[in-house]
C-alpha cells in the first residue's frame, strides 16, 4: 500500500493511516440528520485532505468508531463538569476534534502524537495558551514534563485507538509511565481480546490498511494485575454503553446496539472501552 499523500505535502505511514478511519466516521456522521456527534470540523478536515476516503464508505466500523468516540466524550464531559480547569491529554491524538466538541473555555488540552502526525495537525490546529501539540510517542519518558510544567491536575488521559497498536511490552510500559507521572489520573482506553486480534485480516476497516493491533488484552482486570492499585471504574462493549449515553442516542443507533447485544458477536464483545483511575 502506498502511504497516504495529502495536499499538505505530508505523508502518513501505515499506522498513522488508521487515524483517517475515525475521522471519516465522524465526518459521515456529521452529514446525518440524526448525527451522534455533530462534528462539522471533522467534515471540514476530510474535505481538506487529498485522500480517497471512499475506500471506507459504508463500513459498519465507521459507526463503531463514532460510538467509541461518543463514549470517550461522555467520560471527558463528566470530568470537565467536575473539574472545569482540569487538564486533558489526548494520547495518539491523530486528527481528533474532541477539543472542538467539548472545550469549556477554561481547561488545558495537550495533543500528543508522533512527529509526522503532529506536523499534519499543526497545519490545521495552531497551538494556543490552553492547547498544545506535543510531538512524541506515548512510550517516551520526557513528554510528561511538558504537560506538568504547563498545567496542573487533575488529569484526564484519553488513549482512543492507540494502546492496542503497541505490543504487550509497549502497552505495559506506557501505562506504567502514565501511572508514575500522573498518579490518580483518569485513563480512558480501549482493549482488544485475542479473538479480535486474530481476526483483523477480516475486519471491515483494518483489512484495508496495513496497521494491525498487537496487544491482546482480555479486559481491564489485566491492568490491575500489572499495576496493583489501578481502579477499574467502567468497562463497556460498543453494544452496551452506559445507560445515560444509550438513552441520548438517536433511535436508529439504539436499535443497532440492541441487535448487536443480542448477537453476542466475538468481534464486538472482545473489544472493550475502559475507564480506570491510575494508582
């Protein structure tokens, strides 16, 4: 596969190309009358990129990516309500537009990603006194210094569709780093079980890109085994979101989730969205 070439002159490698799938999902959702996220900024970004997004048209995973983002938004909104001047760190930010959807005018935001992705972000999103892009891997030891030097806690760390793409040792190292540098912070992350990892070549979206998830995690209890003191606050599949979020979804999406819950599909049940408090 040829790396994605953008009008900005920046290329995305195979791992970074996966960030285009959730971006396109949000853009498609924004065009719906019953939009979940109403993310018009995502639609603007899609229109600005020289990329053939039609390869992802009509994939069920686009809706899944929107629902995953909606759950992360649900958790971030709760955090901002409790801590209006808190700090949000987007780990593997990609072309995430959560700031545009949820910023309250007082919180601090940091968008962390690899240097090539951060360069792409900066063509669209300039730094501000409350929003800073950081070019680094989540596994690097130095980047937390930037966050703690420019902001105060409490901290919410959002790792959406990031850690499963590391190997197990990398994921464990990253979570250990976060625990050491942001004790007591909230961490939202997704985990994928062994059957999900094994079936990626047949996944509707991942089969269209080269990147693959590598960390097989049966669930958030594994994190507590790695790091005693981690408190698992919530864990959901895409088909079983929190009641409040479910009730706020459009009717068509609630019907979709009801159908998925009844089927108990391994590729759905083994993919979990988790909220934990670091020790």
